[in-house]
C-alpha cells in the first residue's frame, strides 16, 4: 500500500507546524533531505499498531522491518517484500546505519526507549508510539537526546492532528470561556459524579504478584528473549504476549500510558502545560506486578501559573469520580475545560469527525458566532480514521525533510506530555501526594517514591 503526500495532506500536515500554537518556532532541526526526496525508513514493531504506522508512512521507502514475532510480522513482510527483515533492532541499526534516515518505533512500552535511544544516538529521525517510554526517567533520556541530536521526532498521539483538538485550543485561546483553572479527563467518557476525587485506599498494591503459574511452550516464530528485552526474565505466557502486556508493570504502562497522552493532549495544547508541581492518585489496590488499567485509577495534577494564566488542576477520572452533572449538562466527552465564563467539552473520538467542540452552558453559547478556524483544512468531509491520523505522520515526515519542528516533537511537547501521564502511576504507588520538580526530575517530599521513576534492567540492556 502506498500513501502519497498529496496537496491536501501536505497542507494539513504543514498547518500543524505553521503556528506557534503547535510547535516551538525557536527550535529547529537538521535538514537531511529535499522535500521532494523520499526517506529511507526502518520500522521496529510491525504488527497491529505498528502496521498502521507503516501504512501511514508508506509513501516513503520502507527499507527494513524488525519484529520479534513472525506471526505479527507476516502481513507487513508480504506488503513490503523488498524490505530487509530483522528480529533484533540492534543488529538492524548496526547493519543498515548508513542506509536508514528515520525509524518508526511501535513495540510494547518496555522496549520503546531502548530502540528510540539507539536510533537517536545514530542520528536518525524517530517516530515513537505513546507513551514514549516505560517510565519517567526513560522519557527524559529520550527527550534530552532528541534535543541534543537535533533530529525530527514525533510522539504517536496521532489524534493530535484532528480538527477537534486544534479547534478546542483555538476557542480557548480566543477567550470564549475565559481563563481556565480546571480540566477533567477520562479514557472512555466523563461520567457525572458527586466525588470529584475519590477517597484514597489504604494501600495501592496487594501482596499477590498476579503472575500466571503455568509455563506453556513459546510459540513458533516468537523470540521470547528479544521480546523481554530489558525486562526481568520470566517464562513465556500468553497473558503477556502478544496482546495483554499493557497491564503488567514490567512491560506496560496501564490505562494512563495507553490513553493519557491522547486524552490530556488537548489540555497541554490549549493551555501550554509542561510539568505539574504536584500529583496524587487513588484507586483500588492492584497486584504488585500489575498496573491500573483505564478506570482503575484517578489522578489529580496541579500545574503552576503560566504568565497571565492561572494555575490549573487537571483530573484524570477513574471509576467513581468525575465532574458534576451541572458542568456536563448531559453531554458526553473525554476532556472538559472549566473556565471563568463557561465550559468547553471535546471528545477523543467524536461521532462525527468534523464536529465542533461543545460550548457550555448551551443556553449561553447557542447564539454565539464562533471565529473562523485556521485549521479548516483538517475538517474535510468523509475522512476515514486513517485519514484523520495521516497528517500527524506527514507532519513528522515534513520535519525530517525541512528542519521544521514537528507538532509533538519530544523536547517541546511529546516528552513532557508522556512524563505527566506516567507520573500518575508514580503517585499511585507512593500512596500519597508527591511534590514534583520537573526541571530537576525530583520528588521533593517523598524520596522513596523516586524508585518508581525508573526500572531495573536485565544485563546487557542497561540504559
């Protein structure tokens, strides 16, 4: 399948980087190609989400495919028969260093940083799936190396390219709901609740590990040792691979890692958020080897004032918490901004892709004439989900070729967003509010919680 960067797609992708709202115009990257030349791209992790990422950049030269599981890789092998095949990304990058311009990383969370850091060290442009890395320290390592190497990077929060995300930022920055002091987020949909934040449980973890006890054989075609990568050694079990790794602490980052970078994205974009100054979390206990999934944890982040903008409290709502029914007025969505003059509600997957965000109260805003959008080209009718996402990938490709910072470049947007999502679990495991110094990457009131900012590595995989 080939995806051409046609005029409409080029304009969509370019618009994401054409304004200081969505990229830092002071930051530039090294230009490696003419805009008309094709990039040589290597892809690490080529099944499921990886396959979707490959299709989105398939207008370039796909020269190498790397996956530890032949079962997951087979479809892309057949689609790109000329691409060289690898199981170990370290061997691929060493053997093809001089041929590769850019790398797409779509592996499970626990190997994101290992792959991305090696590619960055070799000076490759990198597109990496959310949440960028397995833990806060790894996110910071990847972010700082991207800054140092001056290459084009993009976090895989692909719906950043949707009309509704950018329209929400426009309307908020135009002052329609006044200064925003509160944001409510949820992975499925916001549900009214009398509890804005739940009562903390006595302990965040149970004494059970949660590990399966059976040891079935490793399926043919799966290199289990490479799949484990930096994680602690353990026997293969289908409870981990290929699909359920997200709930395991050694491999995944739970509901916050899965959806936090998507759902919090509009708040970071509209309000210019970076690092929170405090984080607290609550939810039912989980086995110590697992991570809370989508509705299993509620988090309260406090962000400092930014210039003339007030401090912001951002809630991530799990089961049993949510904004008041009065704020929602019966409407559904995943991100609610609360301002001085009203509310704005947007949705991760709106029923109609071109819907405007919902302004509330309805009676107050029903006759308000909205300002025109600078991103009307993202609102073209009849777009499929793949078309909605494509400008995000193409925005990265343009950055690789022209030196313009992509919209979710790790140093300017993607890194702080991913770190914030993962800090929710750090607070959950701490069992108390943590005070966060983002610039120094330190927890100032609970030093023992800092162990959750990082992980232990298997020998040979240290970072």
